[in-house]
C-alpha cells in the first residue's frame, strides 16, 4: 500500500515526527518564505530549505512504499528531520508555489537506491538459480534447527515457572529485576521473543494483592510450553496463534487474499515496547450482506527514535482489500491493495459491558494467548473517581491505567451531555478507549 500525498493532512505528517521537539521545530519551518524551491514528482516531494548557512538544505520525502523515507543534507540524526516534516506540512496546507519537477541527481540516486533495496528485500533468500529441491531441503534444515532451539528454551521456561510457583508469590516479589531480565534474555536467545516479553511483564503484576492477574499471566506462559509440546496435534489456525504468541514474525505471504470492501478507520494507539515503537490501528469493515461488521487490527513497528509509516486518518472511510492473518480469532490484518477514500460512513454498532465480557471469554476459548480484543460499548459514559467505563445498564469496568488524565478529560469534554459509543481495547484488566465513535441521545437519569 502506498501513502499518497493527496490524502496528507497536518495530523498525519506530525504523527511521523520522532519526538515532540521535532514536531514543534517543523511547524516553525512550515512557512513558504524559507523555501526557495518546492517541488513534487508523483509520490516524491523535494525542496530546498534555507538554514543559517550560505546554501539551503536539500530535502526529499519518498512515499512510494508503505515505509515513508526522507533524506536531508542537514546534519540531524533524526528521521524524519524537522526539514522533511516541514516540507510535509507545507504540502498538506498547499502553502507556497509547488512545481512538478524531477528531483536533482543527489536525491535521484537516493530514490533509486530505495527502489533497489525494496526489490532485493522482496526476493526470497538464497540463490534463485539453485535447484528447488535443494532450496527446500535447506529451508527444512533451518526450520528444524529453529525448532530445536525453541524446544530447549521452552523446556527451560517450564522448569523456571515450576520453581516460581513452588516458591510462592511473596518470594517472587522479593526477586530483583535482574532475575526476570535474565530469564527473558534466555528466551530471546532461543528465538522466543513473545515469551520473553511476557516474562518481562511479570513484575508489573506482582503488587496486585488478589494475585488474579499474575495467576492468569503465568497460566498463559505455562500453556505456551504445553502447546509447543502438542503443536503437531493443533489445527492450522491454533498453530498460527501459538507461533504468534511465541513471537514468530507474521508470514505475509500466508495471509489469504481478500476482496475490496468498505472499511472505516476507528482510531489508533501508539506505545513503546522495549526498543520498538508500536502503533495499533483499528478498522471496522462493513462485513458480508446481512452479516455482522468485522474488525481488523493493523500493526506498524519502528525502532525507537525512528518514524512509523504515515497513519490512516481516524474517522476516514475507505475501500480496501484487507486480509486477516490465520487465527482462531482473527483480528490482525494487512492492507493488501491501494486504498481509496469514500464519503459514506459505516453504521457503527453499540454494545453492553456484559456483552464485552462474554465476547472476551469466547475469544479466549478460541485463542488462550489473546492479549486484547477490540470492542464497542455504548451508550456509555466515563467515571473519574475511580476511573471507569459505565454503560446504560449500570455495569462498570475499570479503565486501563494507560489512559492519560489529559486524554480522559478530553473525552469527557467531547461527550458533553450526550452518551457516546466508545470503541476500545479490553485486556481483562481494563478498557483502553481508542475513540468515541458515535453519539446517542442521553437516557434520563444516566450521568453524562
């Protein structure tokens, strides 16, 4: 999927900023007076930005692929730099005089290099001229070696979990953080990054007096070890869920092709996970005629400090082919074809908190390693003390501790005196709102 500049907004451009200081600096640079040259060549923008030196900086932004790239002659080590962001902001505002001109040789060579690297990355590993049988044999040998590593790592995890439970919760609370990091590092060495991430999450759960969250978390880790032992008896989708939980990368070629249909962008969340920045974008599909709407979860990753691909604007309705990855409870998806914006929004569903709990239980029955589901709750309202989401039937669930107070107040202000329908993520511990996606008339006697 390419990221056309025709759909570029200031919000989308600023979402690419590696940090807030770069975003602020870019906004100051988004003035045509400081740009002697502004040009576009298809999905490539380039320009010259006058800095403090005698010669202007040469800036280019390439959006011909999902991974938006930028190049600038300035000395900044941030990507994109403030000049590239400023160029995007100018184009989003259609500010300045833009020419349809091919980029100069320096930028042209960089653009050619990006195309070459993308083509090379798309080629299968190994010598294309090699005998297919020999290539298949080499791949099977490599897979067997990976499986041996994983088996050894999960056997070690099984022993470690047994010791942890036998020693008890109080002993676990007294462990230094180095113990958790050491076990996580062993799992990373065994090519089990998903299991390693779950081990690193254990200290966050130790201080819950009930122990319920910790028990459930350890149960999922134990189930990973048992699922791996029984992997040959699992169905194809169950095996896919197991490998995903262990941290195996998504096999994009294995995602079934999908037909184009109408989708609406519900919103996105961005978080830091270790050395990665992760963005989760939720889409709602129209579904088959007479059928229920379908959710799709798009994941984008970037090393910390580097920009993510340009996001899809929240609330936008578009036509796209979105294929779901194999899973017993499909959520993760890929956009497989170019998107086209359409005007008509979808009819958004509502739901109660009782339905949310039932849906989550049904999802866990299909995929016991599921970390979250997307769900609609509404009409509903937010409660501040304690932070809760409450529905019109009088049920309540806690809000996720990841909800920032400023975001909570902003949602309350937008709701005003009417009850919205909230879309968000439920992970058993709390509801994390993504967006207030619809407004219904407030019912008498229900606080807004």
